[in-house]
């Protein structure tokens, strides 16, 4: 009778503790209290424990929805010291940052697209350089002669880009019909909004506006560019009506992993394109790195893998500017996982810094009539967050872009890229990029 009485008192005590979320004087819940002795997990206490130890704003209902086995494994990892941020992805299929977004209610934010699961153990994010749809310039003149832009970019290239889980292109022009060409600027580009339908045809998921032509037709053309891209439902980075908008990253969730992309430009020697400020419109500038570094830090705190897409360098040369090399390192030190550059209209060299890839320029994609090496740079990210960089070789020639499939042509392009300053990579025959060291 006495033992039965003691058992009843023990059960009552456990129930009271679970209701009041017992904790020590520092309001921390010991890991052992996360388990009820007879009925499984005390989800209230366990949620408090997880929130305190991991920073994830866990609530009991969500934790219970994970199931006892998964929740118990999570608690055990905290208890035995094996917990890392990767634990979320390994146990639940959703990364730390995605889980936080779900629990914070941010998963439906305007700057997040959830692409679900692709059924593979990795996914790809691909980047190309400049594209131009201005009807007064040779590429579009040729396209009209050929029956359309997609008759000038071969099907193999388009198929590859459509197969990428995420695909970014540099929107190197203004949109609309308002405004006037900037006085004193040699080349100015303006394109009818209807041409944006080509992005859907090509599988484009996001555009960068951080370049030296988005403001070619002044403030009216710039405002219209933002408006028409938004109306087309195309995510954009790198420009806005103020610094906050220009600096904001865009995020894609694929296979439960959150990838962020931010963009900036320091391409002009003579400034025609305004840099956004707290109160004025323009591009995200990185002529001085402080604002962009702050943007990097903010974006890094919100995603698992962060890519900086930067418009920079000197046109038509493989020689690197000093600021390309120093800025890339600053971005990586601040939290970027890969730096992809453009603007120079030719391929430039590559290297790794602290294990992170730097591609100094991807060159043109489909932009002028010159015969040039070109490429797609693809980041392949697996379910352990391992990120590999690959180069897919292209050629722009005669206002057309084609995928190089001949092994000798491919190898010749890879060898040229390896030879460019800073001679920092080895490119395998399949396009995998690795460090020379």
C-alpha cells in the first residue's frame, strides 16, 4: 500500500513538472527531464530544451509531429554532445535554417521559393553571364532572321539549364519604353517587356540586376525594369528602390536545403549606374565593400549555402583587377560559400579560397557577335551540404551559343581556363573544378 502511494505521488510530481516546464535557476531544462518515465517524451519540456540548446524556436506540437523516434534521436544528440546544425537535415530531411523558417512562419516569405524534393541525393544551381534582347543590336537581328532566340541557343544548352534545379542569368538591359538613353554613355540597351517570356522558355529561375546596363534609360527605365520583372513573377537580386531592397538575398529550398543568392556590381570605371542608398534607388554596389559585406552577413545567417554573383573586372581581358581578388576573399570571410563573377565578356580564371570556389568571370552567355569561350558554372550540393563546382563549356559564335560536346574542344577550353590568372584550378574532363593545391 505504501509503495502504491509513493508511485501515485511520483506520477503526480512528473505531471506537475511537465505542466510548469520545470527548470533550474537559469531556466534551463536538463536533458533527462525531456523524457517522461512511462509515456515517452514530455514534448513541452523537450521543446524548451531544444530551443535553448540549438536556437531553433521549437514548439511542442511541431516536435510531436516529428514522431517519438525522430524527436528522441534529436534530444539524444543534444544530450550526448553529437548535435550539429546538420543534425536537422540528417534526421528530418529539412535543414536547420528551413526548420527555423517553418517554425517562425517565414517559409512563405516573398523572397523564398520552395522547389521541394527532386528525388536525388543532390541538386544543382547554375549560373551564366550576360544576355541581351535589344532589337537594335546584332544578336536580336540575327535571332529574328533565324526565327527566334531559341534558334540561336542550341537545344542541348537549354535542356541542360532547364534540368538545373535553380538557374540564374544576368539581365543586362533596361525594360520598357519610358526614359531616354543616359547622356554620354556609349552603349545603352532597352527591351520590350514581352521578351521576358523567353526566360520561362529557357528555364530561368532568377535574374541578377546588379550590372552596368539596368539603369541605361534613367530612373523611369529603372523603375519599369523592376516593375515588369516583378509582374512576370521572376525573382531578382542586386537592385532596388533603396539599399534594403537592393541588398536583399533571394532563397531557394531544394531537398530541404536553403540556398541564398545575393548580387552586387563594381563594374564601371566611369559611374553611370547609381548605387542604391537608404533612400535612393539603384544597384547593390560593392565599389566599397562595407554595405555588401553587411548584406552577406545577413544572408549567411538565413541560409545553408550562400552564393555571391558579382559584376566586376575589366572587359575583354583575362587579367584580373586587384579588387576582384581581394573582394572575393572578403566575401568568403564574411560567409559566402561561392563567388561567381561576370561582366568581362570573356572567361577568366578560377581558384579556391578556404575551400570555397571563386569563378572570376563566366563571360557572355548570348550577348554579342564575337567568337568567345563561354560556360555554365554549376554548383552541385549534396545532402551533407558538400558543394562541388563544375564548368559546362559553351561557345558564343556568330550570334549563337552552343554546348561543346567534342572532347578535344572541351579539353581545349578547360586548358585555357586553367592557364588564366591565378592558375588556381584543375578541371577534369567531366568539368569538375578542383584546387591545384
